[in-house]
C-alpha cells in the first residue's frame, strides 16, 4: 500500500521535478501556492513519487495529479485520488478530450463527463469530469 501524507515545503524540489516530467504545461507557481497552504497537496511515498493538488471543498477542484514516470502503474495515482475522495463531497477536474488514459482512470474512480469544453486548451479541447458522492456506483467503489 502506498503511503499518502500532506506535502511539506521540503518536498518542493521533488514535486517540481515530478510536475515538469508529468505535465504538458507545468505551472510551478500553482504548486508553490499549494505548498504555502492555499490548497491541499498530498504526496505518495515517504520520498515523494507523486502528488495531488486540490482546491476548495464541495466541489473540490482537482487541479493536478501527477506521478513520476518511473513510478506509474503501481497504484500511486489511485492512492492519492482515493485519499482526496475520502474527504467527502463533490469533485471536479478537467482533462484533455483526447486523453483516453486519464478519462478511464478517473471513470474507474466514479467520475463522469459533465460537459465538453471546446478550445479549452491553446492546442485542443477538454472535458470536465465530476464525481458526486451520491452518484458513485458500486462498481466504481470497488464493491
């Protein structure tokens, strides 16, 4: 099982490296704001191998979820997401419309497409995914 904990300022260099290696358009200032307490930042591993950045509550906006390339497909992203979801309430996030891998990942965790967002990104479309606590099926919760 992956250990998930709140991020600390000491995690910053590792999280920035994960961000740069994982995201198409990394925004260090967003991560920095989260580390200053403006958001929830959870990390996977005693030495971070991934992180989740979430803002607000009910709905909570999942702004970033990233796992270092050499640690993917080992449950770290799921552990991070499940730790956030355990806090309760509604969640939403945006992914590239053509990123089937990301969409399937979030759908396995009870997210559903709410709407299409044409031209959301400078170079493409997006979809907004939402997860309502009362609409999560038994299949998505692992039962």
